[in-house]
C-alpha cells in the first residue's frame, strides 16, 4: 500500500497501522511510519493517536515524544485518549513530573481529563512514594465532578498501606463503600497485609471474611 499510486489516504494508513499494531511489532510500526513520512502521505489526529499509543505501550517513549511534538506543530488538538496513552508512557518510565506537566497542559488546552487520566497519574505518584500528592489529586478529582472507581480507590489504599498510614487507608475504604463502590480482593489484601505488619491480627479476620 505504501508504494501504491495514488498515495493512500490517512484512512488507509490508519487501517494498515492498526493491523501492524495488533501484531505487536513496534519495529514494523516505526518502519512503516518512516516510509509514510518520506512519501509525504498525510496523517490525521487519529493516525498520530494510534502511533503514540503503540510507542508508549512498547516503551518507545522517544518516538512518542517526537510524534506528540508533530501533533502540536501541525496544529492538531490531541484528545483525552491520546493524552492518556502519553501519560501512561511517561509514568511507566518514572517520568511523573513530566506527566504532571502534561496534565496541567490538558487543562490549559481545554482537554477534559477522565477517570483513566486520574488513575494513571495516581498510580505513577504512588509508584514514586508520593502518596500524599496522589491523595490531593483524588480530592481534586472529586471537586471537579469526576467519579472515582474501584481502581482509583485501590491505588490510593494500597499506597497508604505501603507508607504505613493504616488509619487513612481504612477511612478511605469507608468512604468508598459509602459511595456504593465495593472493595475488591486487591484492596482487602493490601489492608490485611498492613494490619498484619501493624500486629493487628484480630482485625484481619474482619476483612478475611469479606
């Protein structure tokens, strides 16, 4: 298709790149993208979104950064799905400060974050031990009218348990259940493990039966 005449459209390219992405062959994706650039085959925002997601998933962050730069240079407005993929890639590479900068940029450009956005950032913060910042982000999330899910609460509860703040973890568990969200085995396991480390073996029985 890349060598065909006339040049394939962005839609054709999206279909082709989508197939290659599903093959889990980032090397082919990069090769194909370079050929498209050399032949000046136009890409649209969806094309770039596919590429960024592929590069971030395959830990090819430099390519994702380059592609993101081209998006802004061409005047495209990346959507929340594209930015979430980019945020995930940054957090996986422990570049949480850059991820937070991108999060701030989303607000300035009018791109509304969703629960995936917040969950990604909270997980990245907790991975770096910045749990209190993750808690503050949870408060910001709720204040802005977004609804945390079980992943949101699980991430924060696990982070609080790891830092030894059992009281805050249990308090957050209570708030979660009051909001109608049921805790899963991951959350209960984190709390039980923390209680055991605290020497509260009797309290663990309460959660073991849930």
